[in-house]
C-alpha cells in the first residue's frame, strides 16, 4: 500500500518545534498497479510504466488539512483500486491497492507521542500472506518501542531499545501461530534527531537539498551478506519464479512474523540516527510497491516538480 506524507500547513505544524522547514513524506502501497500516467514531456517519452497517482504532490496541494477523501477507479485491467488521501499537519498518506484481492499493507501515524509535542512516530508496514501481521505491527510496534526506550540512554541505548521493541512485537505476533508476515520502515522524530529503522524491502529516502539519500538498505534474499547469514544457520536461498527466495518462498530476508521461516527470517532491524539539519526537506517512507516502479531520485523529483 504506498502512501505519501507531505507538509500541508505551515501554521501550527507540530514538527516545527524540532523539525523547522522539514516535511515528512511517506508511502505504503502501489502494488504492481498497471495504470499509466502521461509521462511524455518535450517530445521525450519514458519507457517504464508507473502509476499516474505517483504524481502525488499536485494532488496533496488540493487537499485541506484534516480531511479524508476516498474514491475508487478502474485501471486498464479493470481492477478496482482505492486511493486514500489522509492528511494531518505535517503528514500525508497515499495508497493504492494493486492486483491483489485485498490490501495487505497499512501505516501508523503517532504525533505528539507519549504526550510530548516534540515527538512523532511514523511507520509503513507491508504485509504478505494476509494483513494479520501488518495490522498487528501497526497497533503494537510503536508502543513496544516507546516502552523499551523509557530507560535508554544515548544513541546506542536508543538503537538497542528500538531493536528490543521490534523483537518484542515479533515474539508477541508469533504466539498467534499465523503464517503472515510484515516488512517495516519506521521513523521516530525527536527534538533534534530522526531515527529510521527497517525490515525487509520497505525503504526510507530523505530529500536533502533536492538530492535523494537512501537511509535504509533493503533486506532481500539476493543480498550476499543476507544469503551468507541464512546459510550459516542451516537455511538456503534459491531462485524461484525469477527471484532469489528464502527456502524458495520469501523474497525478503527479514520481517516480523513468517513463523514457518523464523529461524532464518529474523526481526532484527537496521537502525540509523541522524541529526535534524535545515537542508533536510522531506522524508519518503514507502513499501516496495513504490520502489519497484520508481527509483529513489525519481520519487524525490516527482515531489519537487
């Protein structure tokens, strides 16, 4: 479910206390939509197809703060999709359901977290095998992270607390014995820092002075270091249906859930902490539904058009 987040109101922006002139842009699903936008410009035509609603900024500018608009449309294959445009001050969400029967992805926005107006938490959760895992993660991950952070100190303590929050959420979901799983990308904004974590192929891309800067690395089975880790634990990675997959099943190498592969598909996130600086313009958090169609710089450029 790609979604996109972008500042809509310069007044009373809750992030301005700790993120001046910055925006948060995040996304949760464009799952393999076959809809084509008009990509021709100046006689140049792009060969790659991508969904027309990727041109989200022009859409968001028309939406009033605190408004929700939902509409359905048919793509070229007559598959019903749903666009959800949901805006809070400083944050917007955009999502399209692709060819799959049900939307499996979701998101979480928690502004003024724990009663602190200088804290915000954003998450995009890409479900697979159903949406049980992504719904569970959206409900519980941010709470578990904040619980673990209560006694943490320094950057290393914060990273360990976030890791513990991810692992606790994974362990709680595994107790339900459901086979679904969820990739994740999360962003914790505090007074002077931004902390980004990920599992799987959800990705965070920062716009810094108009240039895309990937803050996360996709956890996928074709990565050599991930294959080595899995094989060192007695697992295997093989090509199935044109791609590398853990035990021939799963293309991502880290996730919450996936109980049948848990020994090899771990829930330990990669986490990066960055100081907030004036050249940080906005952040995109999105599932692979976006990144399979659009590269990092293109996503940034689309917003800046």
